[in-house]
């Protein structure tokens, strides 16, 4: 199948997915820009191996937004592609491509990585989103909350197809959890302290809500340790907060590349994610794949979708640090690590690429009728 896909920047998880999808298809991906603002330079370490990658030369507006007319020349050659995927509506480039397809009645799939309906939104923002989201022949979303987001902005429910969001490679997913003696050796090698070890990772920014997680550890036993992995503008503020609260069991670690991060996860007991908002949350699947049960806020779509499906996923209210600490301290259910690994199997790049092939085949057959 010949596929044209418009995407913002070459995020490693997406490049990995495209490499799987490109094995069975003639895939062309137009990246609007070479990088997203604020990312560590090692973030962009994955290369296009099985697909044709094109890179835009846009006018840039901040860390994400941009404008270029370059993708239009590929849309003009729509006969060269069986399916066109426009990934999102957030940039001026995406606005231009959506408008072009609508005006010329070019069939396309409006694709999102996730979406959240905010309780308060001004009329102008709502009107802009509705204009660009509504009217697509087909939509693809990763889970039910994102589907509701699309419907809220005018998508027809029967046009939306859910897909499994690939976040990890099959070879990265543990087949079984490390035994206790293996975890002990790894902790010693990595210098990890604590009888029970919690971990979280992400940008040190307000939206990730790591300050609330630090506050939780005021109420945790001293032999329960937390490791926060990442970087960002709030790092100094976190350091001051940890010092002010006198916490000796909370540790900040620098950004880790994928392989090192997964290795660290395997030495831990629990992944905690207190984010105020994540339209999906790749880290949830990544943690599960390494055998970690996940305790997340209800504002992370991936966690919300998986909560209740198995004991390896639970939602917490981080606005009450003491209550959150009480829940985190409870013994973990038997077999929870094995269950976490099993859940992650559906969200590998390989499983996702297979599902996309089936979905695209169905869409193309309908268009050809």
C-alpha cells in the first residue's frame, strides 16, 4: 500500500513505528520540522530505515507550530498514494493541508495521538478546532477518551476507528519480570537505594505535576525511595523543595536515553505518573513493558484506558498527598508484574503496525467502491 503521512517532528517512538509500518508498505512521511523545541539532543536518535522521510523547511513559531506549503505538492499527486494521513490540526502547516484536502475533495484520514476536552474553552478556540477536526472522511484515535475529544469537535462517531498506540518494540518488552536476586544485583550496580523503589520520568514542567509527587513522599516510609528522571525548567525548584522538606528518599536523575531508562525501570517496583494532563502518555506503556505496575492521575489517557483492566494499572488523586501515600504503600497484588508485561504486548510497534495495515486496508477498500 502506498501511504503519505504528515507528522510534526521525527519523535523516536513514531520513527520506530514508521519503520515497522514501512516493512509492508510504500510509506512516505513528511516531517514538518526536524525537531521539537526543548528536547534533549539525544532524543532524536532513531533513523528512517524502511520508509522515505522528508523534512520540511518551515517558518517556525515556538517549539511546535510552523508553516510551510511544501506538503501541498505531495497532496497534489494524490494519485500516487492509496491513503493520506494528516496527523493533527495544531500547526499552520496542518491547517493548510486539511483545508487543501477539503476544498479539493481529497480523501484523508484525520489521525490523532490523543486528545483531551478541557472543561473551559473560549469560543474562538472551540471554533478553530471544530473547523479543522470536523468533516474528515475517517478518523483514527488511540482510545475512548480521545474518541470523545474528536466527537466533541464535530467528528462523526461512526467514522472513528480506534487503534493500539505502539510505544515499545517487541524485543524491548520483558518476557518475564526479573527475579528478586536479579533486581538486587541491578540496584547495586545502578546505585539505587530503598527497600521499595518508585520511579517516574518526564519533562520537569508544571504540567507533569512532579511537585505533587514529591509532596506525597513526606508521608512515605523512609525506606521507600523515589527516583525522578528527566530535565526541565523546574529542576532547581524541585531540588529546593526536596531540601526544604528534608526528604532523603527522593532523588533527581538526569535525562536517560531509551535503553538506559528501561534498564533503570527493571530495578524498580512501581511507576508513578501524577501528570495534570497527557493526551496519551507513552511512559505508561513503557513502564508496563518492563514489569512495573503504574499508578497515574486520571488525566493521562493511556492510564485511564487501562485502569480497571488489570491490577497493574490504578488511578490516584495526587491532590491529597497523604491519601496517595497510603495507597502507594499497600502491598502489590500477586502476579502484578507479569500482568503488566502482558498488557504491554498489545502496544508494541509490531502489534500497532499490523493493526494499522488492517485498518488502512478496510478504508481503502471502502474508498474504491
